[in-house]
């Protein structure tokens, strides 16, 4: 299941990240990497942009990027 | 003798680096950063005295752009990474946000691997304490192997201790920081270290550091060892070690493997040193977010804030602008009187003083707008703006943050170009800069009012004006899409952005930011604008045809009625402008505009519009021999325009004015913000061709349907 499919305020575990190295490194630096918990906090109209919580950091990302994050609901 | 210490100040964005640097240097020194846009490094130099050892130091603090990690993702991260790798410094001070320890320690582990002296500043400790976060900095010091100092820039806590630690680390023998890795990697490190020990290999760095760099496939180290005899024996060991690591991690991607290692270390370190009692602050930000980035309420709230900001910028800003205008007008008159109407008086009174006035005039706008933007930035709201609007703007190759410079463009392009600094991606910033001109600025309004008033009934004028503005904005978005597709191509950059915690703004930081902005505007834009104003003054006053002047002076001496005098004066002004360089240029370029239905007068007026859009109306006044005391409401001018300009040409003229190059002041600021004069060349070509083509189409269509 992809991060974009998560419901608001639902918690999930990251299982895999696809995409170019630069994007992966960026996500890593925010603490988005496999085995870490991720919560969807808010999304904009039409789900074009998502706000997620990882650790103590709120991160905004586009649906394009969120599509590359494979998750598992816990 | 003074000892020089060069300190590289590194940290993630939003950790209060700028505030800390202000606190350290006592805020006596200029720190001219726009929050978040420290793309260039700033250096702060100040003396510091070690009282105990009574040694004087000269501290050089180099403020590096904020970086989440040492990668090449953003321009900031590239700048920081390359500076840190250059090694042209003595000590790294790593500023860490104590309220977000784990993520910040990720960068710390990367910094520790640089093999340099490091001091960690646990900044914003006051905020962390308020949030119920307790950090054992002594334990953290032991784990990292470097001094960790609790600091708070706002409360001036730990500033002295930090400086002492820097000096101490600087003068002490260097001991390598320790990052501990997972067992499989530690095993391979020990294996390589054991081999090096056996060989008694001579190198200035510790074996552990060398082994680690070999496992990370560090290019510099490989190049160095490549020419050494030990290489033949070392190579198979490294190969073997790496294959063990690959096997264990089920991947051959070393950057990924070490990213996991760094993350695990940072997480482990945080667990050991940090205890948290409540979650209050975190919830606070999320509660505010529930409202501010709400799907339905977010955008209306944002629009309300924007409305307020523009009201302040352009309504409040107008008051000092009027004073400045009056002051410079009086100064200009006074100067001309003082010099007695000579050429020097005219140069200073008509060229230099109005030029300086035009620069200073924008200052109130810039200051108010930038206080507003600094507020949005420092409170953390700007990231929410990007979140709310990115979905729409991304479709046109722009970014959510493009909204603010674009809307500012409706007021004035000068602050709008400067506001584009909030965009960090180079392509998105350039596209935004290129289309700001499409948002018709306030100075174009008189031209629209004049032409709309002349050709449309009064009851339609409002709607036509509105249409002009909307059409401009839509054209701008289309132009953005075109630029994105054909010029600023390349992968659309991923959008992954931190939503920083909401914070109360620091007045001091805002003051520093705005002061720096205003000063750099006055200095850089000022010199060019004054020079260019003088050039335009020259072009419109020379060659000075003495024969013509005398001719008219003779005629003027003969007439008695005031009416005739002013008529003759106006005629003289018209002829003088026509034979000046500017008039000659207008005549020369007239054929270019002929297909658009413009006569030479309109061509000259467009030319003077490059100096300032307000001038277009007064130039038309002069050229229709009505004198220069006309404005867009002047009935004489409206009648003249109606009589002399066909409807199709008038519409084409409006379209051309909508799109072509903004005024001189804006052009200079554009060149500076875009990063070079060649960009102004591109903008000139881009806007002129677009304006010409669209005006041509409008002219032809209107003629065809024969309105």
C-alpha cells in the first residue's frame, strides 16, 4: 500500500522507498526510512499535497513523492 | 599577537543559527541574511579574549546555509557540503535544535565523520525545557566524543560557554570523534585497523578513520592510497570486507547502508540522553495546523492574511512615499533654481535627483512587505502557504511559494522580484522572476486608465480594467508553463519540505533581516538606477538644438497673451523631444511597431516607459503638444488620443504595455535577483517578443472584425 492511500491520522510503518537517490536521501534526512512510523496529518484539496509526522518532524510532500513510499498499516 | 580561529557554523534549517550568531557576536556586526536564504556564506569577525590564559583571539564565524544532511539535494546543501569538504576552517560548530534531537543528530553524525574538530551547540534549550524535554549533555558528550553545550540565543544562555569550548577545542590536541556503527561494520573496521597496525603504516589520520573512509569508498582517500605500496595487500581486504557488508545488508548501495547506520546511531544517542515528560508543544503546532492548513479554511485564511499585508504595504506605504516624492520634487526645483537653469542644474535637478528619488521612493513598500514576509517566514507560516498552494502552482512549473512574489507584482515589481528569494529551487525561482512582469504593477494603471477612458464607455471602464489585470495574470501562468516546458526543463524537483514548528517571531531577527534587505537594495539598485536615470535624462535632452531654442525664444519674446505662450512652449517641448536622441530612437524603431499600428509618438512613449511606466502618459502629453502637465484624467489628452489613435492600435498598445519590460528600477533589481545582466537580456527578448506577437495578433484581429 502506498502512503497516498493512508487515511487522515492513521499510523503506518514504512516498508520501502522507491525513486532516485537524491529523493531517498532527502526522505532519510527527515527520518523517513524503512521500519519507521509515519502518520498522515493533513492533505490539501484533491490530495495533491500531504503532511505527515515522522518522529518530531512534520514533513510536507507532493502526492508524486508520496506514491514512492510503500507502507504497511500497524 | 592575535590567534585566528575559523569556525564553520553548520546546522539544519530552522535551528536558530542566525539568532545564535547574533548572540555570539553581540549583534554589533551586520548579519545580512534573509531567513532561510543564506545561499551565500556570511562571515562574522570579532575579537574574543580568553581571560584565564589571557590570550586574544580573532574569531571568524562562517555561517553556512542550513542543510538537513550533507547531500546535493538543494543549493544550500551543496554549498555547505563543499565548504566543509574544503577543510578551510579550524572548528565546526554544529547547531542542533534541542527540541528535535534525533533528526538533528543525523547531520551531527555526518559532521563527526569529516575528521574535524567539532563542538555541538544544543540550541533552543529553553524551548526544549518548556516542552518537558530533558537532555543529558554530559552523556551526549561522552557518546559523541565532542563537547556539547546547551545554548539559548534568546535568553543568552551558554554563549560564553560555547565560545570557551571553541577556544579549548581549538587549542587542544585533536581527538577523533566517535560514531559507533553496527556490529558487522565495526567488525570490518577492526579487521582493516588490525592489518594497518600490523604493517605499522604511516599516516596522519587514525587508522579507524582511514578504515571507515575506505569502507565508504571515499574518493580522496582512495586516490591517496592508490600510489602506496600497501595498496596491493589492502585491496583484497577491503573487497572482502565490503562483500561481507553487502551480504549482511542485502544491498550494494553504500550510501543507503551508511544512511541507515547514521540514523540508527542518531536514534540510539537520542534514546540514551533524552527524556520527555509532555508532548504539549508538538500538539500545539498540530492544533494550529488543523486550522491553518485545513482543506476548506486554509486558503481563505491565507487570502485574508495576504489582503492585510497588501493593504499595509501599499496603503500605509503610500504615506511616506508621498512625503518622499514631495521632498525630492522640492529639492529638484530648488536645485534648478540654485543653478539658474543651466545644463548642470538640469542634469542634477532633472536627472540625478529624480533618479535618487525613484530609488528611495520604493523603500517604504520594500520595508513593510519584507517585515511581513519575515514574519511569515520566522513564524513558520510560509511553509504552510507552500503546502496550500503548491497543488495549483505546480501545474505551471511554479511552487506554492511563488504566490507571494506574484501577487506582490500587482503592486510593484521591485519588491516582488526581491520576494522571490523565498523560493529555493533555482528553476522555480527563475520562472517566477520571469513572469512577475505579467502581473500589471500599479504604475501601469495610469496608461490603462487613459486608454480605457478614451475608448470605452465609463460604465464599462471598470470591467475592462479588471479584464486587463486578469488577462495579464493568466498570460503569466501560460508563460510559466511555456518556460517550464521549453527553457527551464529538467526533472521537476521533488517537493519534500519540513513544516517547521510555529514559533513566535524574534523582533531582533526581523530587524536584522529587513535592515539588511533595505541596505542592500539602496546600495546595489541605487547606484545603477541613478546612473541609468542620468543616461535617460541625457538621451531626452541632447543633442541640444540651439537654433530651435533661439527660434522659439524669439517667438516667445513677441507674444503677449499667456495662452499663446504656453502653446508655443508646448510646441517647443514637443520639437525638442522629437529631435533628441530619445526621439531619434523612437523614429528609428517606429517601423518595428508599424505592424502593430503604433505611430512614432507611441513608439517614443513606449521607449520612455522603460524608465518608468508613469512617464508614458506625460510623454504622450508632450508629443501631442499638450505640455507635460497632463495626467490620465486630462480631457485634452483623452480627446487627442481618441482623435489620433485608431481603436485597434489602442488595444494593441494596451497589450504591449501589459507585457513588455518593467521599469528601469525593476529591471535592475531583476538582473540582481536573477543572478546576472544576461538574464535581463533574456527577459528583454522574452517580454518584447511576447508583447509584440500578442499585440500584433490583437491588432490584426480587431482590424479584421472591423470594430
